[in-house]
């Protein structure tokens, strides 16, 4: 059985080894190595020469005790996958699965058998980002995905209870050093969001504004506490947005039913729940301390717990990029 795969292989890292380990299960492997001309201008870092990359790839294959391979220059997205009718399978990462679909479409138009797809999940580093040669070249991570520089987390808030929850969540998320940077950024919504659309919008705005404020930021996070309607009752729930520069992920906290009398005052007096409960409890700025939930639960719960839960939940999609 013959398999094919392709890539630039600027350096050999954990994700590449997962790809190659699957490929060497076949009798013979053909590897398209991106040519210098084809790779030119596609990377955000200085690219080693074709020969240098070929030598590194050869060493990696031999370290896997595999010798029946052939490396050829890859000058386009498809290479020999659309010129060799005798191939049986293709090994690719999840992010290039769409290219595999195109390859099989071309093969079918030629009357050839489609290649059996072996799709390898994306390998993540300690920072929950894809392990890449660019990140390694910049000194952010090692080839094993271990973080070499602290993770920069820009928090779109200066509220102590939000920061306490964020710090506790980050300590559980990251098994490496991190920096939590508090920032006063605009949310673009009212002081007391009502409904999930306004609440999520505020969280997104805070996360993106925080991310764009800090140089070389890894993640921007935004918390927004909103009053959401369920079964005719209003519940206080914290939404968290995490922005990584290209995409958002979201999570939310536990929630609790806000007494109708408090909600009516919020609506009538156009105040936030923190303001109303501060007046009821006699605790100034209760929203920056243990929160309305602490007063209403007779001290059983704290607001930072809600923020911690929301941030942890917002990272779940980043832990498993299926």
C-alpha cells in the first residue's frame, strides 16, 4: 500500500511527527516537500532552504525506523496526488482536509480511485494554539509545544472580582507562566445588559478591544454579566468571550434567578444590578467585590466563581479543535 502526504516542514515538531507516524504504517510513502519557489512569500518568518528541510525530514523518518520513502519537490497544492493513479491513501492534517477533497474530486474526474483519507487532528501546544514552525521560529514554543515565553492574556476589565476569577481560571488552564493584563476598554453596550445578544456583544467587544491594545497578545478575554429570560424569569449569567486574533470562543457561568423586585427596579430606575443590590445591602460597589450573588446567597457563593466558570468554559472549544 502506498501513501502520500505533503508539507513545508520548516522544522520538525510534534504535529509533524504525528503525521509521519501515521504515514509510516504504509509500505511506501511519497512526500511532497514544498519547493522554495512555491513556499516563497507564504510564511511570516525566514524559511530554511529546500535542502535543509529535506535533510530534517529525512532524519525524522529514519528516527521512526522507516526507510521506504521518497521525497519530491512540491510545486503546487496537489503534486503527485493527481498524477499517480497507483496511490492508495493520503495522510493530511485536519486543517488541510479541504485540499484532500479537491484532490479526490480531480482523481474521480480522471476515472481513478479516490485516495483513502487519513486525517490527523491538529496538535496543540501548552497555550492551546496550533503548534507551528512560525511559533517555534519566533521563540514562543519548543518543537514539543512547550511554551517558552509567558502567555499574554489581556483582560478587558479592571474589576477585581472579574480579575480574580480570570486569574484562578488561567492558573488551572495553563501549565506554564502567564501574564494577566487588566485593561479599561469599552464594551459598547449598556451598564446592565439585558438579553443574550447584548450580553455576548459586550463580552466580544471587551475581548477584541483588549487583544488589540496589547502588543504580541495571545488572548483577549471579555466578561459581561447579563440578565437573561428563561421560563418567564430573569437569570443573572456571566458570558465570557476569548479572542485569539482570528476567532472567538465563548463560555458562560452558572446562573441564578434575580428576584422580580430587583429586576423591576433595574428596569424602572435604569440602574445596574450591582447598583441596586449595593443599595439594598449597604455594601458600596458590591459588583467589584464578592458580587450581588454573595449577598443574595447569604454568603454561599461569590461573583469570581461565575467569572472563573465562564472563562474555563470559553476555552473548551480551544482544547478540542474538532
